[in-house]
C-alpha cells in the first residue's frame, strides 16, 4: 500500500506541477516595446511598455500630477547607453537607467534612476537618482491613444527623445561626444599608419572638412584619395574643399570631372550637386 501510495502521489505531483507550469498565451494590456537607436556613435536602447488610454483621462487622473510615474506601464522603462552621454546639461555615464517622471500641468520633472530593477515606481528612492531636470510639456494637435517614445531631430551628435500620450508631449535631448572617438580613429588608422588607403583618406578628409578642422590637411588626404581612386562623390568633395581654399580653377576642373562621372553613372543627385557648385564658382 505504501509503495502504491508513494507512486500515485508522485504521479499526481508531477501532473500538478506540469499543469501549473503551463500558461495560456494572451495579449498584454500594455504591450512591451524595444527601441534600438544610434545617436552619433552611441547605441541607445529603450525597453518599455505602451499603455493605452482606453477611454480614460490620463494626466491629472490616471497619472496624478506631482507624483512619480513609471513613464509607461508594468516594469520601469529602461534607457541603456553604450557610451557616456549628456542629458539635461548633465553627464550620464554609460550604462542602464530607469526613466521616471513627475508630470505637472506646466512642468515635468524627468528622472534617470540607477535602480533598474523596480516594478514601476514601487520602491523608488530619490537617493538612487543619477540625474533629474525639468522640462515644459506641450500639447499635441491630435490624440495619442497609446503611449509612445520616439527619437527625432537628429544631428551628428544628438537626438531628441519625444514622449507622447493623450494630448501631452514632452521632449528632451540626448547629446553624445563624437569628436574624440572619430579623432582617435583618424590618429590610429590614418596618421599613425601613414595609410594610402583611398577610402580611409577620403573619410578623414571629409570629417576634417565637415567639422571645420585643418582644411589643408583635409585637402591633402582627399587629393591623394581621388588621385588614386576617383569616384564622383569623392571628386565632388575635392571640388568643395578647393572652393573653400580659394582654388577656383582647380575647383571647376574637379566639379566638371565629378559631373561627367555622375552622368556616366546616371546619378541625378550628384549631377545636380555639381551643376550648382559650378554655377556658384562662376
């Protein structure tokens, strides 16, 4: 009897365990979302959940004014940065941070917390803040049924994060320090090695020209690149640098050469770019 009882109990326990371990797949009330966005040379990842209004009034009721909000739903919204960034005028070291907010009618407090393990804002402590700053909300012309985080207004080293829900919109800028990284690569791959790789020389010259660094050095690199392996886009840059250096005769020659190459390649964009450049030189 004991053996039968033990075997029966074991089987019943296994069945109960397996049944309890199974779950029915159901849609989330606030679906999870993940954004992977490159800003400058920094990878920014956002993990968050997206609640919907579903007929409810959000700010001032469902999300009270003056109280810490998880900035989404379910677990805390988490921003991760692959390099140091600047937000709200303050340095944020590379790493992961929970995003919280304190909404108000005319002013929001944005908070990045070092504690990313909380469920929503339960257990939030100001002492764990990495930074906080204030922003002014704006009113959207249309209703956003579902909470949304998006990146826009990109530059070479920054982007604006926009959070929208119901009729409220809040923006803040993420800035990255691109120049030291690029200059270190140029030093390592171009200057130290004295490379003759036309691609690397073009990249280095383009960066110097675009970022108002040493124009003569930019020209030397791009000239070597185009002498070795001319492309319509590299010769066009050479013409632009020659214009900047006051070398009009050389610039016209380069622009005409680039236009002819673009025509052969059937690239209307560079044909037009060169035509405008030639017109500006004359």
